[in-house]
C-alpha cells in the first residue's frame, strides 16, 4: 500500500492484516453477494455510491493498496465492490449498532463509535467535503491528482487536517478498515476476487479440517485456498 505516515508499509500491512482480519475496531457484519454473478469491475453498477462517489472510492482504494507491488492491489481484488455492497446493506445503515447519544467527538476512539451518522452517511457526507479540500489545496479532485499528491491528501485526511466536521472524524478509519476487509474477505462478499489476496499471503480459506497440520509448525501449507461457496483458487 502507499507508505503514508502512520500507516505500515505494503508488506507489513498485508502480514498484519492477514493475521488479524477478523479483529476490527468498528463493529462489522458482511453483506454477501454471489461473486460469480458480479460483472467485471469496469461494468459494475454501484448499488450505493453515485458516480462521483464511486470514482473517488476507486481512486482512494487504489492508493491504499496499489496495484504496483508484490501482490494484487485493491482494484484487482475488487475492494470497491465490497465497500459498495456493505454500505448498501446492514453495515452501512448501522443496523445492529448502538447509535443513541450522547456522542462525544473528543472521546478516545477506543471508547467506541462517536458519531450520530451511520457509516453510509459518513461516506456520503465526507467524500464531497474531502473533494472540495483537494480542489482548494491541490488544484483538483482526488482522482485527478498524481500518486504522491494523493498520498499527501490521504495523510492529511488521516491526521484530521482537512476540516471535516466532528461527526465525520472516522471517515478515514472507515475507509481504511473497509479496504482491508474487502481485500481479505471471502469472495462471496464482492472483494478478494478469485481469492487473489489469500493466494498472495498463503491463507487456505474456508477449508474444514487442519488436524493433520496442527503440529506442523513453520511448514508451508501445500493446498490453495477454498471459498465458503466451494470455489478453489
């Protein structure tokens, strides 16, 4: 991924995220889809995002996990599709979250989500404000900037230096967390296309039994990953 200040390198990011993909700081419930029924990324029609939002999300994900590097990027693994489907479902609506006040934007993030906005609302309201900031400070919308400038803009967003209202303070955290989830989730949720991320890190997927490998420490597992639906890489 892009080496933004405060964000690990691509290699360390993949190792750390693969080991803790199920541990998220924000409550999450995946909205499933039939991966085989989804069109190619260029033909995909977003369920939640409008055209402008979709263009931004494509560009942002492409910088968080770039295509260049030692493994597939967010675009190759269709991470934006995963995010779109999640925002269109219960996760985007915070359907099973406690959303009643009071909300304290100054509270430590470890104390829980502190916004009256659902994740879908945070994306919808924060994207145009961030795009306005990019135009004012870098001369164009995020997707029109070169890679280095995009990284600087994402760093400013991460550091809370783009002037977003307090109720949108988790926008970058949501974007990064959802990008990680889409990269490593089962393909049935729209991302991790063809289990490319699992193949890259050597994760075996949804195999049912590893009894014969319990005591085989530091030995590479010889079989490729399997998805929940039974698809094999």
